[in-house]
C-alpha cells in the first residue's frame, strides 16, 4: 500500500538503456574483433577455435538487447497493473469506511462504533446484519488484495521466463534469452497451456500446479492475449478433452476447484472469440466444425465434440453475438447435412454426467441469457427468409432418449428437451432475460416478428393447444409481456380485430412495435400454456392488471367510453373462462388439482405496462411507453374482496362433480370486481345506481367470447 511503484518505470528505463549499450558494444565487437576472425586474414587451428567462439559471443550480443527490452516491457506492464489494482484496494477500503467500517492493517473490516452514539452502538452491536456487513466488506477487500498478488505472481513468472537460458546445453553457459517475451499475458498463456496439456495427458496435477493453473485462469480470463495464447496452444481437441477432465474430476472435495477452472476457461473462451475478424477466431471456428462431430466417448455411449464444447460454454457468459450465431448455425448445418440429422445426439442409456445431450438446445439456453443474440438468431426477418425459427419450431426432429430392451427400442423426450429453446424464445421475443424484472410491453420489430411467427408456427394444423410441456412456462412469459397486444386482440374491437402482422407507431423509439395474430391461433396457444396452472395464473393476473389499467385511463364520465371499456374487458375474460372450461372438460377429475396449481402461481408488476396501439392515445402520456400509473391500477384491482383463485378452485370442484359440461364464470366475476373498483376510484360506492349498472353490463360480450373460445378449442 505504501511502496513507490514509480521505481518500476525507472528500472524499465534502465533496462532499455542497457539494451542500447549492448547494441553499441556489439558494433565495436563486430568491427574490431569478430571481423579479424572471419575476414580470411587469420588461418590455422587457433582461428578455427576462435571463430566458433566469436560466433557464440556475437549471438549473445544479439540476444542480450532482446532480453533487456523484454524485461523493460514486463516491468512497465507490471507498473500499470499494480497501479490499477492497488487503486482498487484503496477504493474498496474507502468504500468500507464510508459504509461505517474501520479497516485494520491486515484488511479486516469491522463496524466503527466510535462513529455512532453509545445507545445506537448497543442497539446494533449484536445484530446479524452488522456481522454480515463486516464479513462482506472484508471479503471484498481480500479479493482486491488477492488480485494484486495474482498479478505479482504473473510478473514473477514472466521475469523468470525472460532470463531463462533458451539452450542450456550450448556453448554459452547461462546465455542471454534471444526469445524473451515481454508480454506477461503471453507468458502466462503458455504456462496455462503447459498445465492444461499435462492435466489432459496425466489426468492430474500436483497441488502446487493446480493452484498455479487456478491463478493463471483467475487472473487472466478476461485478457484477450492470454486467452487466445492459451486456447490456441491447447487446441480445440485439447480444450474439449480438458472440459471432459473437469467433469470427471469435479467431485467430492475437488469439485469446487475444478468447477472454478471450468468457469475460468469458459470465460477465456468468451474473451478470445469476441472479434470475428481475428485470425484466431477464423481458425477456431473452422477447427470446431471439424471436431464437433468427433466422438470423444465410447461407441456405445458417444460424447460428441459439440456436446462437450457447448457444455463448457454453459459455464461462461457474455459471448460475442457472432460467435453464438456461428456455433448455432454450424450445428444446424451439421444436422441438415446428412440422414442422421439431430438423431446423432440421441442419448443411449444414462448419457454423460453434467453434459446435456442436445448441444443446440444448450446453446439456445445460453442465448436466453443474452437477449440481443437470441433476437437476432431467431428473427425471421421482414421477408421471412431467415429460417432458424421455423427449423426449431417445426422442422427439427428433437433428440430422444433411447433405451434398448427385449421388445425393441423405447424412445422418449429428453427430460430437458426444448428448455433452451424456450429461454431463447422468451428472451428473443421480449428483449429481456427470462425471470428478471422489467417493464412489460416494449418491443422492437424483430422481437414482435418472433412473437407473431412463434404463435403462427406452433398453431399450424390447429395444434397450438398441444404445446410441448417444456415450452409452457416460456410461452407464458412471452404472452405476459405481450399483454397489451393480447388484450386488444381478445376485445374483438379496434384495429387488432382482423389484423395479422407486425407494425410500429413510427416514433423514434426502436421499441414501439406491435404484433397481432388471429384470435383462433392465440386462443389455442393460450390453451396450451394454460395446461400449466401456474403459467395460466401469470397470464390471468397480467390481464387483470392491464384491464384495470385500461379502465384507469378511460374517461369514466363518458358513457360510451365507459361501456366500451367494460365490454372489452368482458370479452377478454370470456376467452379466459373458455380456457378454464375446456381444461375442466378435458381433465375432469384432475380439474381441482389444476386449479390448485393456479393458486401457487404469481405475477407482480414492477414497472408498468406499455399501451397497446389500439388502446387509444389516452393510454400514453405517463412516460415513454408506460400506459398507466401502476398505483391507480392496483387500487382498482384490489378495491373489492373477490379472490378469483379461490373461486377457480371452487368452480373446478363443481366441474369435476358435474355430469354435463361445466362453464366457468370466474372471468365475469373478475370484470364485475374491476367495474366496482373503477366506480369506487371515481367516487361511486358499491350501492350506487351507477355501480350496480356497471356490474354485469358486459355479460353479452363475455358470453359470446367464452363460446367463441370453446369453438376454437373443440376437437
């Protein structure tokens, strides 16, 4: 913390000066000494001996400046690294002090009770959160100090390598290093390559070697030079073999160490492949194409290159868009190239621990964590010619798990089949990482195209209700995010009524796009999602909130607008009750179990919803794209005491006991509760004439919508 780091720069300057002095002396030696032995004027046995020695001396004069300049480069690199990393240590300490801590000379943070009153000190002294804060700040400081030490070890490694005799058995004992490397990260990349190669060949490393491998990767995984040097040295086959070693060795007490290495190597891979124009990138991609179909396992339980390589990638993040595109497109091209297709990924028996059988689905899962990549990979384009979405949703034969027995071969879906696809679809269509909080309803043209085409492709042949179980949750997230659109479609009024396409509002905001599909396709897709009770609740709650929002932005004192808003909501919830009725019709005895799953779902709006394009200008004006204030919508939504989830269970129980087809009415009761809440928000109590008039005023629209939904779902 107190050392004068500028001395490293001073030393580097001295080494540069030494290099120049060596070069100056070499000129004198060549002209005054070496020339005498080699110009032909001296002959005999003594000349033969001297000539050889002169050549060695000249080589040393050539090597010495290179070694000196390499040392200078290392010292300057060390200075830059130490200044930056020590600054981070100081910053961590300052932040801890600012947060009420005091920091010891050894970097231990403890609460500074001298800064608070005695009573406050007594009040917090034994609170768990105080101890947790102390531990957290201490860990942060320790990590910053560790980063300095990691860099220091790297400098040490580079300096030792720079002064090593490149040829210990030649005539120049302890000779200068004419191949000295002045880039610390290149030296460390070479060292990491040696350790990885040894792990691949011997299957183990000593404790000291393992610690050094961990340090190298930990300290340099975000450095391009290190990452490309390391990976290029190990090679693609070596990298795949290395990942297989990580998986086999990551067990028991060693699991943490090898998983950390696996994560570091994956991060290095992401770092090394950011630029498609790099020669390394082109070489790496071509190499992956060659080994992606190679079997690294047994014939009876194959492990293909792409399977292990993508498994390694799952331990990293922040990959380049083009790299993910290229790997995905190359896997698809391989699947389309011969009769084996995606069947080459079939899992026979138990498969391989920790490695997903379907590399394309795993890769799509990675894209799901990078929405911009998922969007660009799945976007069908304005002309619809980009076919990745069609291939994945329609044309691809998804790999199976096969088991041989006396009666033949039994095939079944892989347990995680399409989970990666679902994550990519949700990220690609919404522009957000699944499971994170974000404002709903903001979409680019590309995102809207993915949403529209996904619905249309999945409903081809009227099969939308047969949605794969592993896609239900993701499709629910997509439909929730597109609630402004689905609401307008199901109201059966306005510009969405017969529209099928993607358009935008023509503003400067890139996320002003909207999409529409037929009510028939949308209904069947929603029915497929609704098979999962929790997913159904997410859609239902999002619609309840959005309907409350549309009411809050409608002119309550305008009878026509008021009636249109109530009728629109009634139509939407008629479709929802059509879904519930169809589920009860199909499940019968399992309807109650389904309704109980509805009870466990949850939807929370954290940032508002964007207005649907057909909802009218009154839904805008609360900020960029936010259709309404959430606090008003919540007051309308929760003004009454109606609990639709409890009623859903009660009605499911009745449906299970009914001898004839049972029609749910939960949705209409929800609309009535919204109408009452809206009236209350505008000063009308539940017993007022207007409130009683609003309740049930959309019954006709509700009935026809429920009937229409059941017609779409019939058969």
